[in-house]
C-alpha cells in the first residue's frame, strides 16, 4: 500500500491544488518582480487565495510543507477512503514549488528559470506512516520515507536508473524527471527495517544544485 501512495504524492502537491507556472519569459537582464503569498493575491487552482501558514488541508506553501493526513492532500476525495488514516508529511524546496510568482501569471512558480525540472535542483521529501491488519488479524505498524531529486542536466537514463555524467548511479527513475536517492521502510510484519536504497553518490541534496 505505501509504495502505491508514494507514486501518487507529487500529483497532489504539483497538480491538484496549485496552478503552476511553466512560462519563464522575462526581459533579459532584468530581475523579475515577484509577488509573495503575503500579498494575498496568489490563488490555488480552485481559485482560493493562498494563505500564510497552514490551510485547511494541511498545506503550508510559504514554508514548503504539507502536514496532515494522506487523503487531506487530495481534499478527502472519495477514492482515497481506504487510505484515510495514513499520516503524511512532505517538504520541498523552491525549485520544486516556489512560494512566489516571479513570472507574473498569478500562480506559484516551479523550476523557475528552467524549461523543466531537469537540472533545476528541485527536491522533495515524503514521510508517511500508518497501521494495517495482516492476514492473521495482527495490527501492523509501518513507516516509509523517501528523498527525491530532479535529475541533473547532464544525467542519462539507463535501464530505469539515472546515471551521472561521471558514470555513477544517482538512483531509480521516478516521475520521469526525478531520481530516488534514499528510501527507508519499516514494517516488522513484512520483514522490512531501515534503508532499502541509498544512492551510491550519497543521499544528500547538496550535489543537486540548480544548473548541475
């Protein structure tokens, strides 16, 4: 169950709740004037003003965080009912989803200054946990944590892995433009404990700065 949730999480963050800009046209040599959330005129895709601090669904766009229940990240959609007790925390950086509008379209920017996430330095962390009942009726507790980064501009995909220009493995491809660099699972009922994957180039974000 938890792996299915992981595949869906970024959809909630990037598509469902905030209209996102991909138009970066601006006058060459001029610093763009950015609109902040504090000004109260930036909107979600539902046309609701984005607020400072946490909104009713658990998103704090100013702080680049979500903290709530998994289904709340989908506004308690009916299909999400089986996962309603799963707790979810997400954190991301400005390249993943900014807390400003710098290209003037009234929406929060993503990968500002880049045509796509590739090479933008974007990253996301995803932590979720919950309980389930196994076939013997035993209540099992599980947790899942993953770090995801945008692939560098000079990386290539090889057999489902992002490979750096120096030939080192970055991590498994996810969502096309991203790589998993760390994955931790704990579920005693399933025999899972600790790190299930750590990128050979390391699990830190420092190697994936914009333009790298």
